[in-house]
C-alpha cells in the first residue's frame, strides 16, 4: 500500500522560491568583482534567477543541456545557479584554478553550450576558446560599463543579457531525479571525473546541512562561504543558506586574510566555511594586527585536515571550529566534528582531541571501513580501513564513464583510510594511495604531518613513502619552514620523538622552499613522489 501524501518533487528552485517568499528581505551581500560592496536580497535573487532561466530558454537551452560557470562567489553567480537549474539545464561549475588544459578537457567532456564567466577569467578563457567548440556564447558576469573588449564568441554583459527579458517566466517542472549540476573532481591521476548532482540529491543534502550539528546556521545567522561555489557544490551552502533564510556574505575574488577579515567584521558574520589555508591567512592577519571577531561563532573547515594549532586558535577566540570531511562525490558533506554528549562536557586537550577528529555523519550518510578483502572492520577507534559511504547525496556513477564504482552493498569507496570509534567519530588517517606500507603495517602520513606542523618553525609538512630494501617503504618527512625561520633535521625529529610509536618516526627529513598544491589546495603528493623517487634514505642499507 502506498502512502497518501503529496508528490512534491524536491527541486532546487523550490529553495529560492521559499527564500523569496518567507525570507525575501534577507540580505545577500557580495564583494563585487568590479570592487564595491553590493547588497541585494533573496526576493531579488529569485526575480533575477527567473530572468536567467527565461533568457536561457530563449537561447534554446533545453532540459539536460550543460551551462558552465567560471566564477567567484557573488550574487550574480548565485542567480546563475538557480536560473540554470530552474530551466532544467545542468549547472557545470568549472574550477578556474585548474590548468588551462584541464579546463579545456572538462568543458569538452561536458559539452557545455554556454559559459557564464567573471571578468577575472576572460583572458584565461580567450586563450582556450578555439579549443572548446561546443560553446555557443559567453556571458560575462558584469554590466555594460565594465564589459571588456573581448574575442569571445557572441559575448555579452550579463546585465544586458538578462535585461532582454522581463522575468515573467515559470520554472520548468520535471522529475526530482533530473540532473541539476555537475562538478569535476580535480583528479591528481588520470582524467578528471564528472560528478552529476540531481535536484533531489541537492535538496536532501541541504536538509542534512541545515541541522545545528552540521553547518549550524539558522535564519538569524549570517554565513560567509569562503569555499568557492565551484568547489564541491559550494559545500551545499548555496542551497542550505537560502532554504533557512540565513543571510549570505560572498567574498568575491578576494580571499586573503585582510579582505576576509574585513567582511567577517563589518557584516557581523556568525558562520563561515573554508579550507585550512584560508583560515591560516585569516589567523595570521588577526595575530599580526591584534584583531578580534566577537560575532563569529562557527568556523567550518574541511577539504584537508584541520591542524590542532588552528582548532585551538579558534577555540581560544571563543568560536567553535567545526572540522568537516567530505568530497565532491558526496555533495560534499560526509562528517562533521560537533561535540555530542558526553563529549560536550570535555575541556582542554580532551575537548581538542574530539574537535580534531573528522566527526560523525549526519542522518543520510552511512559509513563503513573495510580491509583489502572487503571485510568490514570494527568501530573501535584503532583499526584503520578503507572508508566507504552510501546515501542519497553520494555518487552512484561518474558522468559518461561506464565503470561500476559501488561495491555489492552499494557503498562508494572514498579512497580515504580511516578509523571510526564506537560513537561514530571518524578519523582520516590517509588517502589509500598515500598510506605508507612499512613491513606490512600501515603508517598514517596525515598523523605525521599533523604532528610535524605543530613544531613552531614549520609552516607546512608532507610525508611520503620512500623505497626501503628491508621494509618496502619508510616515511620521508618533507618540510617547508616558516619565512625567515631555521630548524635542523634533528630539531624536528627530536620534537616528534615520544609523541608517536617509534616505528612511525620518519627515517629522514628534507627541507623544501615550497610544498606543491593541487587546484583545490591539497598537498600534491604525486609531484613530491616524483621529485623524491630516487631518494636514498640514510639507513636504507640496514
Ligand atoms: P574534494 O573532492 O576535492 O573535496 O576532495 C575530497 C578529499 O579531500 C577527501 O576524500 C579527503 O581525502 C580530503 N579531505 C576532505 N576533508 C578532509 C579533512 N577534514 N581531513 C582530511 N582530508 C580531507
């Protein structure tokens, strides 16, 4: 027997309808690419999203067509998201930090028909335009006054483009499983892979993100997503904030410590989200200028591990650091380190220990850890295994790739290695390809890195496995010192000694000027492995 409730498809544009109707006056503030601060609200965002949808419809964009955005976080980008999805097209967010060759590859793979781009990226796209023939026209996210002379095909300023229609338009209606958006993983090896979100998966994900123990914001709060809309579905914030009526503050192109601080301070931001590098810049700026942020309550941090020193810095300033783990394939929320009872009573280091885990999953994410034979491992907080996930916002397949990516129970292998404790708190110990296999045992490169960055002179640390004749692989610690600081191999090893098992101690330490990063800010271990592939450890003859 079926239930007798209404069939109300979970469609993304229903979120902006709700925001406009119930929270219409709630502000969306942006640092514009042109410079000045721009203020609008959810009612206007919806009205202009409808113009985008109507204009795309007039350009012949149909259900399932791909429309790309290459843009920073601003009100125009948000309007584009809802307009593209509301006409039934697929909003393809392109990460401008990828190499031009990768951007070309991705646009060709997606067969994007229209590209909406910020002023910043016009020169970049002009260089690859003749290699992306599927693109019929370019919309520059600006007004006529700021529109540059460009060789881009059929280019027009966004404001002129939407002014050609009146916005008297109805969203298209379709099944909730219709594709809404796509985002390619940056793939440090092999081709990028297209993750294809559905309307349903995005709405379900927004509901997961809305709980107090997830992103933690409400209608009375103000959220500043430093995380770009083009990184992993904006961590869901582009849907979550309007669905609750949370005020949004967009940082535009300026993500340095001083600019982010200024917006956090002037807009009295209560919640913010970004990767550790961004928070490092903010904390350095605040420390150097003795600044405070009395309104800031929650700092969501993910994308890579949040160092303990950073967690402590936010705790000390009275904010709650919320360490989060997830991935593009998960829309992206997987787990968040909220303090549930009895851990909320902990103090000092014991409290930091929990805040430093990657946290537990909200309802809607199932997890398990398995060994190499696919046998499920215990949740004892000690045993590590491959982390696998299942849920309504987790990928079932990649776009235009035939390979099955799920196991027999429908779980997706995240490529991460983790422990899970009896309370559901998960701790990432490595990427499966980065874990160091020493004499048949696993050593966590992330644990070693986290420990090494605690040394006062160390800016960043990376650990890779290097060939060893007896143990197969042993850890090599690669260190970038803070500007103007000095430290020796012995200083660093001495600092680590006693804090980890003896057999985890790196066999050697090398110093580099800069640790390489991927386009999403993660340590580029493939490059380091390449650089040190012939490295001979001092004790290799042992
Ligand atoms: P992306 O799809 O670019 O967001 O990358 C997802 C990957 O980033 C995950 O599979 C993890 O390896 C890594 N990652 C994300 N968040 C964290 C975190 N809090 N700690 C450690 N690694 C993380």
